[in-house]
C-alpha cells in the first residue's frame, strides 16, 4: 500500500522527522493530426502500482478507459494505493495540437508518474506513460509517448456509439471527419494483451468501405504525445 504523505523538516542535528513533498507540473501535448484524447488521468504513485503493462492482459479498469474513456475504475485503483491524482486537466477532450497541464505533488513514496487517456476515434486505443520514475532534481524533463492497444476489442473501425466494455465499435469522432456504413476492417484481435497500437487503416469512402475512419485525417505514426515534466522543488523521499 502507498505510504501516506508526510511533510515536515529535517531538524538540526540530523533528526529526520518527515519528508517534504515535491511539486510538479506535467504538460501533455497531443501530437496527432486528427485524434482526440478523452479526459486524461495523471498520477504520482508508488513503485508497486501500474495502470497498464505492455505484454500483459488489460485489467477491467484499463479496458473501460481504453474502450470508452471511463476513468472511474483506474481512479479507484489509484486512490486505494494512496496515489496523488489529477483527473481531466484539459477540462474535456484534448484536441490535436493542444496542451493540458496538471499540477500535482509526489508525496512520500509517490515517486512514479503515469498518464493515460483513450484515443478517439479508436476501438480500444490509448496513449500511455507507464510508471516512469520522477526525477529527483529540479529541472525540465521531456518524454514522447506511444499509442497502445488494450487488446480487448477488435479494431473494426466502425463508429456506432459503442464504448462500453464488450460492446464492439467506436463511440464517436469528435472532429467530425468520419464516414458511415462501413463493413468493418476485422472482427478479431490477433494480440489480446496490451501492445503497441497498429494504427488506423481507414479509407477514403465516406459512405461505405471497410472503415468509418478517414485515412487522410485519422492515421498516425508514433509518438502521439509529448510529456514535459517540470520538477519545481526537490524534497526528501523514500521509494
């Protein structure tokens, strides 16, 4: 379990009464051309906590986020571990080219940073930063994030209002560039564990074809996000 945040001073004579918090700002920039992020979850947590692990099956909480943008399960998991969380720093969807900033405190033991959000429009794609150790020294640190596939739903690329776990389909295209009446790219998933997303196939047929996604707008190559961590103050910490 995550240790509770303790703040205090190191008294003269070397008595360590408590450890001070470390203040961070985390900037997340959407680098894609036509993909939106659902509300972001930014968390400082302990070393034993993971929101996802590449090569492992998705948890039910991750599946709900990756298929429909539902953060409730992941937030509950993190709160149970004593994490410090910022939910939805963009105050809604994060559009292509836009940046959202989260401000949070690491606390004692909360030395690892994770970021997740669903990618729209996709079946179960998400952007993720998995438990990166937060730098101890003040400064600016930059990371580039890949898109991942939760492996829980076939990438049929059909927009039908889906989004609940176990319901095939994509909830919506926030940018309004999608087509309709697609027959579907596939009805099976080759890799049922969390893996690098294969990307969007799409097509140029807005009134049919195999995909409701627009190949000229929705296609991407990794990385899909930039994260810039500003460590504002150094504290004393335990892992």
